[in-house]
């Protein structure tokens, strides 16, 4: 049983690792598209970057906790995976509303990849919580 659990943590680690990389690349894309204007966030680029400092730190810390097989890591993993699912749907919503941001093939590829990996990551996270 413990061997199976260790294997599940290892799979979750790599899912988290890939998803975190995709989410960070998406945030680079978001800076290009001036996402703070799309979401009407205050502070422009400066505010956008300041918000991302603690977010990236939490994401990075989460992978350490997953490696340590911590329950807190699983909770952060769920937050990261739900964030990825949300990112996919909110951007599709804006595209349907006529916004052209995030419509290039690479932007869509990143968002679709985040969505798929996030679903699988959420499944493994929930499985390990139960």
C-alpha cells in the first residue's frame, strides 16, 4: 500500500512540475497581452508583477511539499490545478466575448495543456487526500 502511495506522489510531483511550468509560461504570455487590463486590475504592469511574486513562491513551495509527501502540498496542488482549470475557462469566456488576446495557436496550446494537466493533477491530488 505504501509503495502505491509513493508512486502516486511521484506521479503528482511530475504533473505539478509540468503544470507549474505551463502556468508560469502562461503568465509570461499574460504579461505580453497586458492581462491586468483584461481583468481591470489596478497597478498596471507593476501591480501585475508584484501580485505574481507571492504566487510564484507559493507554487514553488508547493512542489517542495509534494516531494516531502505533505498534506499541505496536496492542498496547494489542488489550488494550482483548480487555478489552471479556471484559467482555461476564463480565457475561453473572454475569447467568446470578442477579445483577441490569447487567440494565437501557442497561447491556446498552453491553455489547453494547462486544462488537461490540471484535470489529471486534481484527480491525483484528491486521490491522495482520501
